[in-house]
C-alpha cells in the first residue's frame, strides 16, 4: 500500500487546504475579525460548511449531542469494530487566527481525500471530528466539545453563562440540542484505536530549527497562581531607601528568581501579570498583584521548580519585610502522548525525509481530554513567529505538502501495523 | 528678650493648636472625609475661620488677589520696612490628613500669640499666610497660591479646568476675585526678611531618630519619567525560556538597578508604576509601563544617579533584545534653604535642648515657590509612621510644645540678629 506523496502530487491538495482555511475564516460573528464561538449561528455555519466538504469526499457526517461535527470514512470491512479519531476544533478565540484548530480538522480531511482518490481502504474506520469548543471563549471553560466525547462532562457546567447571561443549558436548546442527552456524545474507549491531532505549533521552535513538522511528546501540565505581594506604601520623596518596604522591588527580585528557576529546572515559567499598587508616580508601591504560570511535560520537575520559586519568595519576604498570598487558580497534570504513536510518527517523518523532531506542547489541546479514552498523538506544523490567537497567525502553503503527506502516510503505516 | 517656653507654659497653647487643627478638619466638601480645594466654598470658610483666630490675636487680616489669607502682626515701629513671612497652606488633597499645611499656619499663629501675650514687639512685621492652593487638587497644577505671591503666576493657567470643566479664570470670578488683578498678589522681594515654614515631615526619619523637630536643608529636586519597555509577547507555554523577549523580566532587572543606583548615589528613586501588557496569566509580557521618580537635595548627584539608571536600562535592552522609550514629565531643581537660616534654626534647637537634626525634604512645599523672592527656611515636625495625604496622618500633641517653643524662639533670635 503506497501513495504518491510527492510535492507535485500534493501541490493542489495543499492549495485547496489553504483555501478552505481562508473560507472558514469568513464565518465569524464579527465582520472585521475572526471570532467563532460555541453554539452560535457561526458554529452552525462552520459545521455545515465542513460537513459539505466531508460529504463531497464520501464521508458520512453527523453532529453529536454536544454539537461536535463528525465525518466517517468507513473501513474496508464496514463491520470493523475499531475506529481511529482524527481532528481538532472549529471554534476560535476572539480576534483569532485562521489555523489554530481548523488546520487539524481540514488536514485530516485532506489525508482521507488522498486515500479515497487512490482507492485505498483501511482496516479501521476513520472518524474526523471538528470539536465545537476547545478555546472556552464563550463560557469560560475550555475543551467542552472534547470533554463531552471523552465522557467527562460535568453537570455543574450547565450553569455556566456567557457575556450576555445565557446559560450553557439554554445555549444547547437554542442550538437544537437536548441537554439531557449529553451522555450520548461520549465515545466508548474500547472501540478507539487512538486519537491523532495535527495543530499549528503556536511556538517558535520549528521555525527556529527550520523544520515544517514535529512530533509532540507530551502536553505540558500547568499550574497557575494569583499572588499578592504586600509591603508598605510611602511617599517617594520622604522615605529613605533603607527604610522602605517596597513591594515592587521585592516583586522584581522574585520575577528574576522565576526566570532562573525555569532555566535551572528546564521548565517554562511566566509572570504575565504585574501591577503595582497604588500606582502613583510618586508613591512607593505598597502591594503588587502578580501571576505565575509554570509548565512542563514532567509534573515532578515542574513541582520542583515551583518549590524553588516559592522558596525564593520566602527569602525575599524575610529580607524585605514583605508578605505574600498565593492562590492556585489552575492545576492540570501533563498528558503524555503514547510511546507507540511517537515511534510510528518518527518513522513516518524519517521515511518522508523529514527530521523526526520531538517537542513538548506548552499549550493545551483537545488531545488532553481525548487522552481519557484513547492513546493520543499530535503533530505540530510550523507557524510564523510562533504567533497564535492573533490575526497575524500564519503558515506557509508549502508546509502543507509535508503536513498532508505525513498524515496520509501515518494512516497507511497504522493500517500496516494493525494488520501485521 | 526672653519668654517662658517651658512645657508647663506651653501645655495649653499646644492643646489649643491641636483643637484648631481638629476644627479646620471639619471644613470639607465631603461629609465623610477631609477634602478642601482652591476657590471653593470650603476655601472661603477656612479663610474666614483662620482670619477670626488671627483677629482675636490682634492681627490685621486680608485676602490677596489669589485668595491667600494674610494676617499681620505689626512691628514695634509700624513704619518698619521689612517683613518676615510665616505660613503654609490651607488646602488639602482629597481624603486628606488634618496637619499637612494647616499645622504650619496655625503654629505660626501660636508663636505670634506667645509674643503678643508677653507684650513682645519685634523690629519687623510678621505676615502669617495661609496659601489657598499648594496641593493642586482642583486644577492639577500645584503651588498656585505661593506662586501668585512669588510673582511667578503664568497666564496659561487661566485655561486650567477642574473635574467639572470650570476654568481657573471662572473659579476666580466665582470666588469674588478679579483675574486681571492677579499681579497684586505678588510681594516685593526687597521688603522680605525671609520665609519660614513649619510642616509635618511626611516621612519616617524624625520618628526613627526619636526627635520631635528637624531643620530642613533643602527641598529635593525631582525628575519624573514615564517609560515604556517593549519586548515581544508570546504564549507562556510554547516559547522556550531562551527564545523569549520578556519585557517584564527586563523591567524587573531594571527596577533592582534603580534601587542599587539610589543607594550608591545617596538619592531616593522610586518605580511607582509597573503594569505588564497585555496582562494575561498565560501570555509573556510584550511591554511594561513604568514610571521613575528620582530626587535629591543635590541636582548633580541626582543626575549622576539618573545617568547610571539609564545606562543599566541600555545594557538590559541589549542583553534581552528589548527597547525603551522615556518621556520626562517633570523636572524641578532642588531648592536650598538659606545657610544663615539653618544656622539660626540649629542654634535655637540646641538652646531648647533639642537635637539640631538636619534633613532634606523629599516632598515639595510652598517654600519652593517662595524661594524666588525670599531666603527660605523650614522646620519639620515628626508625624506618625511618616504617613501623610491620608486620614491616618497623625502627630502627638506633646510635639507641639517644642514646635511652638521653637517657632517663638526663632522669632526672638531673628529679632536679635536683626538689631545686632
């Protein structure tokens, strides 16, 4: 079983894939930017458009009980009892780029189109999914679509409301869905061969290494904190330096300690929020609001770095007569991609004369939710400057040739592995 | 010429002075806090109340063309051609304390009351002034009262407006003043023996040193900047530490450099504003808004420290691939208190068995404006925790005994110097 995955043969599929990303970018609640949220009229329109393309490729399509769009490429034996799920999400952040999510759904479709065109039939079904919510833009909670599929939906979510006060429960009904049937969206773990998601990197590593594709080893576990560091405000002219309890100078020392610890423990750690209070030009800061986001593919290393960072804060507090309060606002463990998947992916990349570059995903993805019910895998595609969640998000059409080739060849090698 | 300046003799004057501060604190535009602004009905009421006390002490009172209140204690020879000005301001910041400004006007009155009670006449007139605006709370520009007296009023100020859009020009008319006559408020330099202002320290030094009073050597010159430090925003999970251009980590390094330079050059320097942009928990800061306030009694030393601070920024920009923009928003030279005044003040403190503790004023005062037309001097009085511009601003009644004694004795020693 082999296909023509040459640049020449994939030029036109790559152009069509690029054009489909452009077409979906027109489906937005905002005429001047791309904003497409869960259970809105734009969600309906994007599902309808993608379903039309799926049907044109011979896929049977349906929407599940959570509004996720599915398209099935039936196995050689229609009674086959195993299914591979490919996909990503079709919703966006506000003022989004056009590849984050959509590229994964549409590249999966391109790969299936390659198989269909060549008359290749596989020993398992392929279900391509376009999740309705990954970003959490409308209801504040992420991964609603994939968590419904993973069977990890929580009843408490029904009370979540959007900016207009519409509950998730009402939004379901307005979209034509029955909240009571949410359980029907869950897929059975036994029937799943695995879950494979292609996504733009959202980081600069592939660009830096000059590689179009990479294999994801794990999705980082993240912990997040809101921190208030308190000192004593004072007059900027009248309090001598030695008598100050300047919360901002203490925060500055700690921010550098965060950077040092991240490098020492080989994790990523970010202070994204820093606001001095009261914030007068002529007032010594009495308090600073800070945030900390710390991630790693290895939870133990991440927690060791965190311990070091908290130790630094304690020393700074003592030396500068400050005090801090920490509130954990997020704590998610790392999700490892399946070893067998990574081996297969690396073999496919080598076979296609691409470097089998492995990297961690610092961002969250639907694969995190899907890992509850299936062995997961991800490919990353290079994006310009690592920019995402921004209209400047960009990819090169030329990179879609290896992307389609890799996805297609992965399906073929998986089929061989399955039948061996 | 000597007076009974014992604790016993001054107990009652100190209590009366405290009670007067309390009484003025009731004159406010806000029923729940002390807020008293220039050319308002509360300005009228505070002038009327202080004028009543001045008149009771035998002073001739008037309001000048800028709404400043004056009370004259006539010299032994009513035709004397030299005048000493004592005083401070009667306006406040919003939600103010009750001593900042008022204490200087009322302690001057207490000292004159001591002289009057003892029948002491001086060889010069004493004019006690209560300036109508020092804080700039209403029109944003400070020292309006004392700058009118110094003859440094600027015509451009007429267009200044308050929060309700009322111009300074209209406010003059509403207060019953004629803007065309503002020049009449200016006092002639030749006729002035000097200007002496008593004020709460607004800093913690006297409290730390356990002294009720201090002599001010200079009012610090201040330079202030708004600074934007720019890097490159990115995803907190996907950009490796080594590839970041994190503006906040650069800002942190610089904030510590500011502290080091302040200590090295013996100035005070404060970063009061620090706000990371865009400010997402999971976004690497692409920019930081910062402020810098740097002060010293010695302009040259201040500017050397500033040069060091700018050099640190340049090095950080280069090392971290950041760039900064600086905008100077304030630049005022230091104002030295007259040497002869400081000598006389120190002698008086020693004579009264007080430490002649000399300190710089980091805050601005009416004396800065008055220095244009008179040799200036200031006494500081200890205040609780160095707190000012806050309802918690506090002094001890016991400290008003040395305050009144010092002011009174200073007048007596000045008279001796004058007649020597």
